[in-house]
């Protein structure tokens, strides 16, 4: 069996807490991890489950996720492990661990398609073809409901070059929309203003009665969460398409 050698305790705490460093490097890892009663793959899985159950999602969990991968845990296995444990210890803990695990098991999607790569880059689903609103889009878009209670939230995904028509969110009071970019690269524009490039983490607040459009860059898939701002007498007015001439000026 591979021998585990650990020096992190002495590296970080050797001078400040030598006894703790000794127990960490020589006992926990030097003796316990090298006990061949349990193979290293199983021991790695048990450690990840224990940390997840305790709500530990710091660098120590990242280390043990990497350790699990190094000892043979596959992406399919870790996904099943985290999902199973989340039922018992809490769904939010599952989300937290998945966000780390996706970095550790970052691999090219099996089918190699642009859609699969885009899906692998975000936690939200792409969803189904946006058939109900297709006539208001140029190109193919997809819609995935995230929340249908309290506040409506949908993940909207655009294939490269896809954009929606100019439109307005009307409301007597309140209303409007919030866009939160979650993957890819896209654009947003208000009438009479320059186009704004959108990248993951960007947030756009759209007040009611503002004419605007949004969509993907010509060379990139794009997804954003669309948050419906509560208001009274809310409605959408769909206007003219964003022409190819207008769109072709974007880079």
C-alpha cells in the first residue's frame, strides 16, 4: 500500500504548536492513514463524508477531495457520494461540496460538445428549449425554472449569437427585472445607451419601463438568471428584433 507522508503540520505550526504538528503529521497521517485495515480510497471517502457532515468546506475539504481523486474516486462516484450524503446531512452542504468537487474533477465533457462544456461551467441546468417565447428571440434559447414561488427566477441560456428582441417590462409600481450572469459571455443594452458586456458574476438591474435587450456574444454560449421583481399590474411588451447589422458591430 502507498505510504502516506504528511508535513503540513510542521510546515504551518511546527514552531508555534509543535505537539499539534506532531499529532497531525506523525499520528493522524503517519499512523492512522497508513493503517492498512482500510484501503486509501475508502478512507478518503470516509474523510470527505465526515467533513461534509460537519459543514467543513474550507481548504481541508479541498485537500481531501483532491486526495480522494488521487486514490481512485471518479467523478461519477464523488457525485453519487455527495448526493447520497446530502439527503442525510443537508442539501446546502451538498451544494457547497459540489462547488469544490467540480474544480477538482474538472474534465472535458464526454461528448465534447459546446453545450456540454457550457453546462459543466455552471451549477444551474440549461433547461428545455424556450419554445413559448421563441418568436421573440433570434437563435436558440433555453429556459430552466429555478424558483416559481415568492419571486420568479429562471435560468435563461442563449446559444452563440442568440438574443431576444427589444422589450419593456411594464408595471404600475415596482416591477422590472434583475439579470445575474452565471456562465459564458453576453451583452445587455438599454435604448440610447452603449452595449454592456456581461461575464459571470455581473448583475444588471432593469427598472420598469426601460426598453432593452440581452443575449449571447457571437462566439460564446451565455446564461443568466432572470429575477422577476415584484410589482403591480406587471406585463411585458415585446418590440422589434435586434438586427444583424446592429448585432454585428459587437465583439
